[in-house]
C-alpha cells in the first residue's frame, strides 16, 4: 500500500498511524482506504487539522487518528469513539504542534473560533484530542491540569 496526500499538509499514513500497536497498522490502513471512511478521514483532516495548522502556522504531528475497531479496542477506546469515524459527523485526532506547548496549542484552538465536539488537553502526556462537531453538546473542554476546570461547556 502506497502513501498519498489527503490534504495539503497531511498524508494518509499520518492520519492512520499507530505507534503502540504496529501489528494492527496494515489492518487499520486497509479499513480507512475504502469509503465511507476515506472520505470522512479527509473531511475531518481538512476541517480540524488544516484549520489549526493555518492558524498556528506550525507543523502538526498526529499521534492517533482513524482507528479500525480492532485498533480502537487495543488502544482502550470506547465503542462510541470519534476515532472510529463511524458516521458522517465523526472524526477525531490526537496530536501536538511542533514548537508550541500543549497549553498554548489548546488556547490557540479555543481562540481560533473553530467549532468542535471535544477538546481534551493532556498536558502530562503532551497531546491534544480534538473531535469533529456534532449536532448538539459541542464545545466540551476537558483539561488534566489542576488549575483548569475538568469538564466545561465552552463559552466564547
């Protein structure tokens, strides 16, 4: 299977990556190579990742993107995880921005005006989880830092 560009700054392999379960990498890529998953992956990358990259003007490293059911289970994901891209409103990425700490990245996302379902900020682990907006209950923010609220519905 060959790698190819999904969006201006992201490739298929980047968006279907797994570092913790390399034995499932091929299965995961095969799962996302077909529709409707490839289209959903592309749309989510355009909407979430490209918008953030345009705003921060720095490279983004995806640490977890699309997950086939087996990979999601192995990673400890829930059956309703947006990483599964199971419906047209799903899609989630875990990532960090090169040259920005996690708090700066989270604040940049918040201030960008981007609508999302969940923004989970893992300062201790060094990544952000960001999910596509849904029809309701958008703008949920979770922060693992003691000086931030654990869960909050965002208000801009």
